[in-house]
């Protein structure tokens, strides 16, 4: 029996009026798709039949895509850098903490629009594992919304409402693992050999112990080791994160096909961006740290090609918390693009490090090491998120005493007694006082707003928050605000009273959205109001400044003191920031500069108060009227 071509299998389920576009898109992606899948699975005797089945399933999902989503695909295909402009602004929240459920999130759309949000990342909302679920990251089903948060109908309604408001919904797609009560894991436990092969399992500790010699531990306190014994299997299962999260075996092509189908199924529900969780861990190789392996990039490039065929309006975002030199690989290449967006975790960590050290040394090194973006791509910048600040991404920049230096910064943000720190945070997964554990806490608490007891201390805390957000907004990225940061919400300590959360201090930064603070957002007197209005001022200014688009050039001007960062975008915008508690001075480049926020014109040497920031635009002489 002859095997039909992959293109023929793709087109077979499609109505006639969709076939030309599908064939055109397939032709663009064919070389990368076949090369990457061939490199991963081409040695298998069943490769060609499997590939045909994959493309036919992709064709069925293409046929099921709603007309309004196909129209949006066509518009974005014609403008592939649509998400990289200075008008894009993200917001990240847990459904249950932001609006209680999906309908409650829909009721928050007016707030998002007022802020200027065009991109909403809702943290995991699919059906999660019963009991402990790592904040929803232990997914039990990729096909259904968690009943506690709503229904699939609620999701369809929300995506339609967001789309009408000009907001793209981002969902996590947890690629590395599923919950131990996902149907695949349950069938594996029940003895299905095909589903057992969806996971890495071992009859004894011989091979796991060899892997453990070179593989690190993500949660050394809460979940030490990388393997868990499962009595139903009488085997050891690879569990990088928690024992109830089983790593998927991407050496099995059935796993890739299943996850590609899950992605496209969610895209057909109106998801426009996928945060690809734990991308660095997807491929295992003995003798390595099993991170950032070449095959992981081949998997992501193949996923990108499939998305480009069915839903070219959909974006892929790499959650790869890795050192700066390893980040560019997640964009792929011109010949084989990978993700559209990548988290710039080094920039985030270096910004906080600059506050702790009152020096921008780390920050300047990170900026210098950040390469230009490829076409139609963007960094993602942020101040805080649902996860900890992982300091080890800065080891390359931290110098010879890097571990000790980063440990000092980590202790500062843990508010260690005797450190003189204004921060109120918590250590995360600390294995030694001499090592750089992660840091948890809401941005306002880490910046000193929670500990402030005087008017001046509160003022300085607000300035620090605006400094960090100003960096994220002006760096050249898609900036994402974390829920509550716009109002200066502080740590939530209630997690310590719940047994299923008490061991995980990340719950500090997962408070319920505070409507009482929201009511004060326009008053201009309260800390929440001043912060909100200050952020709105920055967001509004950014929206009219093309120099702040993701791809616009950036450079750092020399300053007389390491406390000052002078970030130049193009040759006409300057973010001038004092990351210290002492007043500083800076000599501006020749010409006159207009303050983007109050319109005043500056030239020569300017003063910067403690923790003070200026956004400056070079005055165009032809626009100045004579006195």
C-alpha cells in the first residue's frame, strides 16, 4: 500500500476553500518540519506512517478552526511583528486570585483596558491534579477547564470578550510533564504499555543514579532528587519537579503528536499565546544536566512549524530561565524560527540586584550581553511573576566570587536580620547559607513598601518600584505587569496556615486581588494611587515612543558612578535611573532633552535624587519655536 504525502494527508480533512492557504503555509514550513521531525524520529521504521497520521490530525484541527480566528490569522500573517510594538503591554494573574473564576476575569476587562493591557497571561486554568498541584502546573487534562474555575464554554466566552477588547489571551502549555492523575499516567499505572512509554520509567535505580550524577535539583528541599518510585508500576519514574509530575518522554513520537494536538486544540478555543513551560528540560541525555539539549530546540521548532500552518496568529513564548548566553537559541534562526518571545529573566534579576547593591554593574553587563532580536521577535520583560527570583541566571555576570555575591543579594531580599534591608521576602529552596537561594515576595514588599514606617521610606519604596517598571517598559521588550503590582499589593502570609502550601513560599506573591486598593487608584495621595498613576504615566508615554519598540537599538552611556544607568534607545530616548539611596549627577549628551513625563526641557548636567528616574526625549531643533 502506498503512503500518501504529508501534504495530501494534511489537506484530506479540509474543505476545498481552505486547501490553497493550507498548502501555501505547509510549503513554507515543510523543510523545517520534515528536517526536525526526521532528526528526532526518522530512524524509526514507522516514521512515515506516523508523520502521515500526524498531518491528518493537524488537518482536522485546521478544519475545526473558527472563521473569526482564521481571519485574525490572516491579518497577523501579513504583519508578523504585530506583537513587538511599543503599544503592547502584558498582565499576568491567577484566575482564582484575580477574578475567582473565568467569568470573574471577564468582569476585570475594564480594569485591564484602563491600564492599557493588550496581552493577558492567565496562569494554569486547565483541570489540575486533585490535591497538591504546584499551583495548577500539574495538569490532569489539556482538554478541559478546571471545574473550580469554570467551563470550556466560559473559556470560549472569555476569549471572545478579550479579542473584542484587543487583548490576546496567553495560556501555559506545560510541555515537560503531566500530573500523575492525567489519563496517560492512569492508563500507564493500569498496565497499558503504550502509555507507559509516554514517560521515562526504570526498573531499578541503576540508570537513575547515573543521571543524578550530572542533573541538578529544582526543589532540593521540597522535592529532592529527580526520580520517584511508583508502586503501581513497580518502577522509578522521572519527576524533575514534584513526585506527582511525571516527565514526558519526547523520544516517543506519540508524545510529540499528543502535545501538538493539545496546543492546537487550545488555540481553537481562542488562546493566542502559549507560555511553553519548562522548555529547557524536554530532552534527556546521560552525562549532561539534561537542559537545553539540541533536541529540545528541534521539538520547539517543529511545534512552531505546525502552529504556523494551522494558526499563524498564535505566538509561542519560551519559559527558559537560563543564563543570558543561552537565551538566543530559543528564538531559533532565520531558517528555522523557534519561539516568538523569550523571558529575559537575567534582566529582571539584575534589576533587583542593582537595588540591593546600589550599583548597576550586573545590569550593564546583562544589557551588553543581550543580542539584537531576530525579525518578528521580542523579549519579555517583567519585574515580578508567580515564581521566585532565581539568582543563578546571573552567574556569568557576577564575577569570580559570583556565588557568594549572589548569596548576599538573596539574603538582602529575604530581609535577613542584621542586613539592614528594607525588603520583606523569603528564601526559596535554600540548601546553604553560602548559596544563592531563590527569593520570593511581591514587588512592593521586596522594594520596601511593606516595611516603610515614615513618609520618606514610603516615597523611596515607590521610587524603587517605578525604577524597575521603568526599566521593563523601556528596555525593548513586551513588558508584563504582575497582578497587584500596579496597586502596590504586598505579601500574602496566609499560605503558612495551609498544609498544602506552607512548604512553598512562592505563595507569598499570590495574594487575592485587592478591590479596596483598586478603589484608591486615582486618588494620587495613597501609596496605591501614586504608584498606579505613576505607572499609567509611564505606560502612556511608552505608547507614543517608537524608540521603545522591541527591535529598536539600545546602548548604555558611560556614567561617572555605577549607581546610574543611562539606557539609550536609538539616539533620541534616554532612561536615566539612579539605583542608589544617594543623590547623583549625570551630564546629558549634547542638545536639549524633554522630560517625557512633565514636559520640562533639560540640558547639561542634571541631578538625580535617590532612586530617581528620568525619561528623556531628545528635542528636535526644528520643532522649537524662537523665544
